[in-house]
């Protein structure tokens, strides 16, 4: 599970004999024992709600253990569960599907050119479609690296009306089969899906010999039973941030393999004025869920190090000018116990106009510039081959940065000594630094890698010489706000 359940000694004693009533594979038994041994002892101060949380968590843990035993009767998905038990977020959705009897066997066996394609396990609900595809060679051994999906090989999903609603891809994770999956950002609404495979080419290029053949397949899946498990919970909660973002919680949709969380945001007049044109559409939200003991369940876009992540898909749409709808699908959210939604921050593209200038010839040592809360240490310039191709050069400004704002949606322009304007593109690596394991908002984006002597670059397109003076203007800042102070208890 993707959070730490506060179980006491009594519940541990309850779990142990129950888990011993069934024969667990060694890897699952080890996972259960490790989970039990890591649970904290009972605290001296009790309350009814906390005790109920402990017992519910214990029941869920036992249910997952039993589900793991059942899923071990399915050979290929069993391998996936074994591998995922070693991770922070086991695939709870697959366990639920197995417990509900929603793992289908389409009995697909296709043979050609000495290779056999086999599909025996498929799980589908409005959240996603997952299937285990095996490819055996002439010796009967699974070949994990022969099949590559792309233009020549596709696995598509169609609804009851024949509309293409998705294309599957390989998630990896296992050595014994191809873990094919397609996530739906909007819950799929159909009573039947058709999965069609057009596999005509084996081999990944390079030194591998390409084999052309026909391993095509098609089968239908009835979605009615999976659809019947879908439940919708309406939410309430509204908050306006200090800088004019209005947040409205909308609903939770619980499906077999995931939970979809929806909310809406709207900008007030002052916030819209800072983001004219289509800038206001370039937003991102940062939030997390936690139990009532402040223990993390899942996080989205945090600065926190080592955060819990079970986000499967996210999407947004424009409702009207200034107003957006957001949706996030997680593997799990608590169902029968209260937990907390915490808004940690957000970012939005805004007009800026911040500027710094320097004379490249006089840059004998790094020069620092502060732009709002962002620091850039310019170390030099150089003429490089244009990134757009051809034989022309372009000027590269080399620097290291410590940036509090986001950098995804910022936009720069450059000006030479004569005032001529140039476009600016980016090149280099960035990462989070000084983030904390117990704080969702701290830390900054480090641009460039000082340890590897690999600076970040602003490439001045069309500037093929080093000017006497160079000015860079940040016309758009991807402004990060971390001052919201709002949380709301759900399932109260």
C-alpha cells in the first residue's frame, strides 16, 4: 500500500494467524512479514476514529495478501505482482480485478515464422486496459526483446461503436512477458471494447535480424461487469488563494483499477490580468493526500524528496475563459476512512519583463544575476553550431541556475548591442535540489550540473557572433506560488 498504516500490537497479532491460514509464496510471505514488522507499536493516546482506521487498514492488508495468493494461480500476472511487491506502490488495481474475477483469458495463440504470440490475461475497466503478451521462439523460450510497438506494430482499443479510444504500449517491469497497458484520462464509457493487434514485424533493428510475418489478433471484452463497479462521490470544498486562484473540489470516481479525482480552478480578474492571451492556460497544480496522522498517501508535483507517487494519468480541459477542469487518476485513495486533501502550491505563466545585461568580453569570472527569486550565474559565452541544423553558428550563454519558479513555460528574448531582437531556446539538464523528505514546498530547480562541469545553455538563435553587450529579457515567467493555506478532510 502507498501509505504507512498505524497498526498496533493487537492488530499485528490478528494479521499473523490469518496470513498463516493460507500458503503464501516466499516473496509474498516476506513482503507481508516485512510490512508487519515495520508497523509502529500502539501509542498511549487512543481515540475511536484512529482505532477504526487501524482495523480497516489491517483488513485491507489481509485482503491484499489473500488476493496475492489467488493471483499466483495466473502465471504471467503472478510474475508482475512478484516484481511490484518489491516497489513502494504495488499494483492494487490488478489485485482488485483478480479478487472481483475480472481477469479475462481471450485464448489468443498466433503462430508464424517459428514464433508464437500468446495472450491469456487481460484486465479492463474504465480506468485502463492491461494485458500480458508473451512471445515464444522456436525453442519455446520467451523472447522479451523481439517485439517493438510503433508504426509497423500496433495494439489498438476500440469502443462498441468502432471508435479508436487508445493504443497500448509496453510498461516493462517483467522479463517473462510484455506488460501492455493503456490509461484513459477520461473514464471509458462503453459496454464492449475490441482489442486489435497488428503485429507484422519482429526485431528491434541494430544487429537483430528483422522477421516479417503475421501475428495479428482481435478479441472483444464485455465491460458491463467492470462498469457496474464504478461509483461516484460528490465533493465539496472551495478556497481562494492569496493571489487569486479559486479552487473547487468536484468529485471522486472509484473504478476497479483506479480512482479519479476531479477539481476545477478559476482565476480572478487580477490574476487574469497577469496572464493575458493564452498564458493563463499554462498552469500546474501541486497537492497531496494524507491520513489524519499527517502520513502521506499520494503527492502530485511536489518539491518533496522521496514522495509517494501512484498517479496513473492526469488531464485538464478549458471550461471557459479563466476556468479549467482538472482530473487525476490514482491507483488508490482511502474508501471508508477520512483522509485529507492538501493544496501545496501551483504555477502559472505570467508576463514578466525581468532583464539582465553583460559584456561577454569582460566576463573573466562568473557573474550572478537575481531575477525575482531566481539566481543565474553566467560563466561565459561561446559560438556553437545551430541546433536547427545547417552550417550557421549561434551564440550560447553558459550558466548555472538556482530557480525557485518553474522553468517549463518561461520565455526569453535576447538583444545585441544594436538592439536587434533574437529568439532564445534552451539546452541542458535540470533537477530538484535542497528538497526535504518531510516538506512538500521547499527546494529549488538546479539548472546545469556543477559537479560534471556541464552548464545550462540559453541558445541565441540567429546570432552568429559575440556582441559587445548582450541583454536577456524574460518575457514570461512560469511563476510558482507556494503560499496557499488550505486543506479539507474527505470521507468525513
